[in-house]
């Protein structure tokens, strides 16, 4: 049963509920998104035009997203942690004609509003303020009926921007009728989702993975439960209270859950879970094994990117016989390519490309797509890996993270996995820092577990621990300690932030 039929036959069913916040039934979601769609049209927005939203996790954001989706518009969800100039860049680069926001960000937009010439309409999901009309007031007089011949819109989310300004990842909208978008079928098949699904979303909804999952669950007629922010014990409490069937995590979240005392975890019943899905960052083998031991063989993983050029998938049974793999291709064709551009044989390490996948563009940056495209038309997300004889992909590292020391390529992920097995380590990043003789040398930056004190003896022990597990050339020559590892709210390690502290001065 899809969202439209659910709104008619089971109108009181929860479509979206923010714990500690507001909720939307399917009837309310249909009502608000239809009214908003009519309002968008009355404001002059047409198929292929662009809107932007900067709103924290809440039900109003989901209603606005569905309004744009059913109006044939592009919409950008602007990360809520951005500074004013960063948010203004996304609004300007996308040529947004309308911005919807909340009280929390009104002052931010006022500070940059004068420089956003394409924005013609300003809405707030809260009470009206000077220059910002109240969204619910704007839509109040429009009908709660679907627009005839409505077409599907599309999110245009921005890349992380690890090199230069982030770029919008833009899919062709085409003329797909609203309700015919095929993504929900993938969630039904791979993640066993249906109208009985209760999906828990602990991440910010401006990220691609949680946004796509929420939309898929709504299309299938299930219910979404969301957290305002991730916290380990409250997440378990939500699973218990709402009888959650599906949850999507990143490895950092898994680590925080597993770090809870056994007595705390035992307080909560997680037997309702049918799938624990993880993605977005490499998952250490020991962490994945511990998650399967706890939740059972319901832990699944996928690899892909916001670009949507391809994807792999692996379930628990497959992973237990292929530990460390992120699965086989379920979208696109995998190719491993050497530095000379030639495709490499089974087992060889090279750049990971997807061929024959869906097409996309980097908005206003054709050169970025050109740089990521192989002469055969394959496209890379910038990862390095290998494929075994059965077609299972094993990621080695990000290409941009590779350390070149004296002409030798060193993959930081190997040392990171070795160091994570040390009982004192809560989180770790291995980076290249300047070396006068070799260009770069290997350094580990480590966040210690609570109660562990930094010392020279511990530094020596960590290096020895690493060297006992992998080649010494791959191990850090030095260790620095950090209070909190810089990670995005999607759990991705911000190595660029760490590297800034070392590059620009000679640490040799």
C-alpha cells in the first residue's frame, strides 16, 4: 500500500513522528503537501525550478519535501550546522527561488539575504516574522487535492566539499509521473520494507541516506520515527517503545551503542528489529562482528554515494563468509582501474568505478564530473578497493586519504583498523603529515576511551600494537591525542580538519 492510498484508507496512521516533537498522519501529510504544492505553483514555481530548505528535523520539513517532490521541483536541504556564508553559497549556487526555514535560522538568513538575488520568496515554518511569511498561512486557502498530472521532483543535495566548494548532485527530473519513482521498490526488496515497517531515523534528514529512506518508507505506507539527534541510549529506548522494525546507522553510532554497559543495553527490548542497516563510512571488522553477535543476522550494509551511480549490498550471512566486504553490485557494474586507466584483474587494488548506472551532473561544475569519469564512461566516487572472484567489493580507502611516503602508497584504513583493536582507543584517524625527506609520514590522531590518560608510554604501546598486526611501514611514526574526533553529523571522519593542523608547518 502506497502513501496516497494509505492517506485515503488509513488516514490516522503515523507517517512521520519526531520524538519529543510534532507528528504527521498520512492524511495530514497529504493535506499539507498538496496545499503547499498548489501554493508553489501560485508563487510562480514551475517544473525544474529550485527551492531550498534549512530546517532542523521536524515534521514540517517532511511536508515541504513531499510538496516539492510532487511538484516537479528540485529541492536542496541545507545542512543546519553551516555558517551563513556556506548556507548562502548553496542557496545562490542552486538558484533557489524560495527558501523555507525555521526560527532557529531566521537571523542567519537575514545576515546574507541582500546577496541572494534569485530568492523571491521567504517562508518560515514558525510564526511570521519581518520578511518571512508563515508557511501555514501561505497555504491555508489552497485545496488539499493533488494537482492534475503532477510530476516527480528530485532532491539536489550537495557533496561534502572535501576539496573546494561542495557541488550540487543533480539528477535529470524528466517526466516521471508522481508516484512512479522506483526507489521504494529497492527498499522493499533489499530491506524488506512494507506498510508494516516502523523505521527509526537517528540522523539529520538533510543527508541523502536518511532522506531517501524516509521517502521510501512513506511511499510504502510505513511509519517513520525520528530523533532530533543521535544519542545511544535514547535510540534503544525508541526501538523498545515504538517496536521499531528498521533502523539505519553509521559505524560511529554502532560503536556508541556497543560501548554502552551490558546492563544498560539489557534494559531495552530490540527483538522487534528486522533490519539494522548501516552505510556512509567504513565499518571495522570487529565492530561489524560485534553488531551481528548482538542483533543477530539482520545487519545489512550497502555502499554507494549521493551521486547514485551505483551501489553494492551485503547481508549478514554473506558478510560472515566475506568479512570486510561491502557486497556485490546491485546497481551499476563494478570496475577496478589502475593508474594507467586499464581495468585490473580480480584481487588487484585500484580505483573503484561504476559503469552503466544512473546518470547525474554536478551542478555548475561539469569539470568535476569529467575528472571522475573514465574514458569508457564509468564514474568513480573516489574510493580505492578490490573485487574478489565472486564479485564482492572490499574497500581499501578513500583516494584522497592515501599517504605517499617516499613513493610508497600507504592506505590509512589498515592502520586505523589495527589501532581500533587497542583497548584504550575510542576513535582514530591516520593521516599523512609533512616529512622533509619522504614528503609525508604516517601519524595517528587518537581519541582515548573515558578514563584513559595520555602518556608517552601509551604512545609507544599504540605504535607497538599496530606493528604487531601490520607492516611497520604502514604504522604511525608518531601519535597525537585529541579530546573529540572531528566527524560530520553523518559520522564521516573529517580528515581535512585534522590535516589543517599539520600542513603548513614542518613536523619532521
